[in-house]
C-alpha cells in the first residue's frame, strides 16, 4: 500500500518536497521575542542600578546579581554592581576578588568606579572590625591611589577616606593639594571635612581646615570659619594652643566687633585674663570709634 500522499504526487517517484517549518518573517519574529525575553530576564545595567539605589541591597538582590554573574562571568558591569551591593557587607578581600578583572581589563571609568567601591569596602570593613588589609598595606594603597589620581573629586574622595581610616597626616596633605589645584572650589570639600574631623575627635586637623577655609572668604564666612577653628582647639582643652592660634589667624578680623566679643569670651574660658583684657580694649576702641560719628550727627 502506498504511503498517504496527495493526488498530485500519488503516481510520482520523485521525493516529496520539504515544506518550510518557519518562514523568514516568522524567524525574525521569534528572534525579536527572544530578545525581549532576554531583556526581561537580564535587565539593563541602568535598571539594576536604579533598583539598587532605591533601597539598601538585601540578600535577595545580591543573590540575584550573583546568579546573573554566574551566567556572564566576563561582564565587568555586573561585577561592579555586585561589588557595590556587597561593599558594606563583605570582607575586603571578597570585594577585591570581584574587582580584580575590572582592575585588569576595565575602561578608565570602570576602574575609577572600582576604586570608589574598594575604598567604601575598606572603610566599612575597618570600621566594623571585619577582615581588612593590614595597617601598613592600607597606607601603601592610599598613597598609591593618591599618586595616580589628579581629578579633584577623586582627590577629595581619597582625602575623606584617609580621614575615615584615621590617616590624618595623609588626609591633611590631600586637602592641601586640593586647595592648591582647585583654589576656587576647595571649600566645598574642606568645610565638610572640618566638620567630620571635629566629630571624629581630630581637633587639630579640624582647626587647620577651618583656618584654611577662612583664607580669602567673605567677611561673614571668614568670621564663622575663624570662630570654628578656635572653637575646635578649645573643645580639645588645648587652651594655650587655641589662644596662640587665635592671635596668629586673626588678620583683618582684628577690627571686627563680633569676632572680638567671641575672643573675649574664649580667653576668659581659657583662663587667659591678660588676653581677655587686650581683646576687650580693642573692642572698646572699635565701639568708641563707631559711636563718635553718631554723637557728632546728634549734635
């Protein structure tokens, strides 16, 4: 019995023609559908960043990133995202292992991002008492990074990191470098750094940074920075040093009545009565000079 055939081919010995399983148009449609599916399964880097930015990364989001990376080991952006999500949670050597491929083959932008993540991880591990680099290696790393960087924002990050890691000498050097290389904008970094230094008990550094901010500032700002610098030294009970610094950095504020009132109070608090009397005499002279024109006008 002949196999089932249509009448057209029933009496032909020629091989049956093969019908196409899918047309070209249908193939394109399937490819598009697969691409859409892949996009849904593997979101774009920016989408992942936005999801992580909205909340503190949790175990579920970290596990998701780890699974994505297992399927695409060479994806440097995924490595950066995962390292960033784990920076405050994992040991420092775990973060370094994740970022090793980025350090070797990443773009300049990716390597800069890796540096930021490494510093975050180093600070977090240091402050939490987790496994980190030995103290000597921390110093070597910070100095090496400082030698490589020239952008102001990166120098500021390194200076802030050095401060948080207790490397006040290096922090001071980097803040001074910022002041030299971006003199119009350095206060945007130095003033917050002075506040942080004071909060961490680095009174001497805080005073130095406040006095640096005072240079060339408008009078009202100069008065505020000056008082903060003297106040930082007073807060550490370094009364003699505070009074010496007050004289040394007074400058054009010697004729500012508000500053002199502050100094009279500070000298009394420091039990430095001779200085308190000197500042009081300067203040009386300014007030008398200001009152004289008013008296003449009244006449």
